[in-house]
């Protein structure tokens, strides 16, 4: 059965995303993974993990600040220490953070799951200010209250002063990121719905982009257009739009510029955004006005690698089996797999862009991961063209089903699409498969014998205006 997509609103006449179920199931999975570990608690400073644990969000401006933190003690409930008035907001509007008996109240949340607190602001608070030591004392108090002091605490990301302060308090800090990512590896039904909805918004953005592309527009204008479409449709956050065109396609620079698109350019885009926290990573390649045979051939090769991979996605298959279908780095111009990393690639998608499982010849052949029903990941392929400057890039997001997979990125990509206006010549429509340098499309321009109009003029004189 097809994965359903809905409108972005909640309604009383149709079962769509059940956010209470989403919160409950995410936390239950994280608690179960914590129980399977040898950790006493999980301490998070990562926005995606904090959201997964506590279902709180204060805006993407905070993503790189390392100012919030949350704790999940073994056998207990999550506590988030948040930025200033955000904590008060959680107390008022996040009743699931009140862990006291009875009806939830703001006062109950303030005493239990939603508290004001601050971390070290990526070093903006100097270690001498004591913020890190205050944080460590707070965590030590919570661990003692739960009878967990002395057990290791799993941490996802943290600043050095925080790690030093935890050690000074007698807390053993170990890697907790694997516990978080293992819990997030298999998606719930509601997560799959949100991921699919996020992709449907990018479908719309690509349709607008296809209509917009033409010679004279700039890469940064494409980024602006896509961002507007997504925000108009309800995107929470446009993380980035990789807009790469012309000679910038090979090697792939992974950043847009103000380059002006020209006739015959290849242009590929990666659209990354978030809908209710759930992300996309979604490449498409388009040609501007026309494409050369080399560009077409690169796209065909890129598509073949993609289709071969998708064809074997099912529960029980491994990441090693998939990457073995992809070319070695040396086959497309790189000295080794590190140098070619992320060009033939796959990664989980969820509350962050790169989650488990990972598909790469750099690691997957020696460390295969087994695919399971409910995984959602993106597969990316790339191929440089024989002309030495253009390239093709395709990415599809797939959901692993009971007997295979479904692709949830639906903007057409089985063949290279040509965008822009159609040009007309005296002989009819100008072909879309042509070299961008006009002389290379004629026999004479390619160095062959030019046609001689006068040799064909036995039946009459050729007027100057008719001469080729």
C-alpha cells in the first residue's frame, strides 16, 4: 500500500499524524535503548536528540549554540534545562513534561521536567564564570536522587569545559550518541508520515524551480525561490539548498554561489529542510535549455547506479551489498574512498540529515549494516561527464517496507529533464540534445567539410541571403 500523505493541518475528520503517539513512542524507544546499555543516564546537548527525548523545540537559531541540555535517567523521566523564557513556555504548553501525579500543571513541570538552565554557549561563557561547574553539579544531584551516581553517563556532544567539570564531580562521561542513534534508527509510523510530507513539499519546490530555470538566473536566486516555496508550504527550517551549475558541477563544491546560469548548463540541487523536525535530503539534476551527449551519458550512468541500488533494498539486505553495486573511487577520478566520500553515498534521514544506516565504500564493505523494515534513508549517486566539467547527481529517499521499499521523493528523475524555454529555428524546434557551443553542432564547426551552396546551385543562382 502506498505511503499516505496529508495536508499540513490537524483535522477532526481524518486520522493524520498523532503527535501524542509520536512523543510517546519516541521516548519509549529511547528508554528501551538506554535499558539495553550499561549507562546510568543520557545527557544531551544536541538539538535533535533533545527533541527526540523531550519533544521540545525553541527554533533553529539555537542549533549551534550548545546552550540547552536534557537528561534521561535510567528508569526515570526526561528533564530539559532550557534557555530563559523557553523554560517557562514549556511549563505552560508542554504538559508531558510535568512528571508529578495528577493533572499536569506549569508548577509541576517547573519542579520536574521543564527547568530553566544554561550551558556554556560554545565558549562564550568563559570557564572562569563557573557555568560548566554549575551544570555538572546539577547533573550530579539528579543522578544521586535516582540512585545512579557512579554509573557512566552517555553524552552526545559537549564542550571541553563541561566534560572537565563532569569529571571533577566524579561523573564518568562516555559516548552516548550511539544509544540515541540506535533508538532513532527505525522510524515509527508517524515519523514516516512526517518524512513523506517533508518530501512532498520539496516535490513542489522542484516544480517551481523547473519553471524558473533559464539563462540569466543565478544560483542564489534559485536558493531564494526554493526557500520561499518551502516556507510558504509550512517548512520549519530550510537548512540549505545546494545549487551547483555549469563548470562548478565537477568537482562538486557543496555550496551555492552567485554564478549566472547559461544555455546548455547542467544544474543540480540538493534541498534540505525540516517539517515538524523531520528532514529531507533530495537531489535533482536539470539541464538549462539543452544537454550535451556527455551530460546525457553521465546522467544515464548516475541513474543506473541508483536504480541498481533501489532494486535490492529490502529487509535483510546489507549496506555492503548496496555499495558493492557502486563504482570504486578510482573509477570516477578520485584516488581513494576518503577523497570520494559522499558522492556514492547513503544515510538515514530523520530529525537530522545523517543518521543510521550509512552506505559508503569507505566503511560499509568492512562494517555492513542490515536493513530493517521502517528504516528511512537517502541514496545518492554522482557521475562526472566525459567532457571534464559537467556531472550528474541524483538522490532518492526510500522507506524500507516488509517486502522491499517505497521511494518518497517523487519529482521525475528517470531521465534528464531540460528546463527553460524552447527555441525555434527556421527549420523547426532546436534540439534539446546539443552542445552548448553552437559550432560543435555543425559539420563545419567540428572540422568536417563545409557544405558548398554554389555546388548545389545548378538549377539557379543562390542569392546571398540564402547562403549558409
